[in-house]
C-alpha cells in the first residue's frame, strides 16, 4: 500500500517535471525564433560588441596625448617589465 503511494507520487513528480521541461523548451524555441527572425537584430547583436570595443579603443587612443609621461608611452597597455611583486600584487588587488 505504501509502495503504491510512493510510486504514484514519484510518477506524478516525474510527469510534472517533464511537462515543465516541455514548456521551457517551447519558450526557448519561440524566443530564438523571435530573435533570429529579423536579420537586422542578428546583425546588430553580433556587431555591437565589436563596435563598442572599437569606439572605446579610439576614445582611449585619441584622448591621451603623447606628451603625458606614461610608462611605455600612451599606446602601451601593460608595463615594459613585470616583477613578481607587481604580479602577485595585481592578483591580490583583483581578489
């Protein structure tokens, strides 16, 4: 008697999870079709990170004049040399 109730509860829970997975799969397919249906959205979504990166790179390169003394010049993004203290210090600051 108890085993039949437990079996029925497990079967009900499995059916509930299965139906929930089906609903989520249908939602994901619908969302994907909505996003991919318009070529302009796909092109914008694919090119937006590259455009932002290029814009920031140009802003940084043009915003810093050559006269400001910076280690390695204004076009360098990392120091010319790295010591172990600098390396471990940057890890600690990052953490």
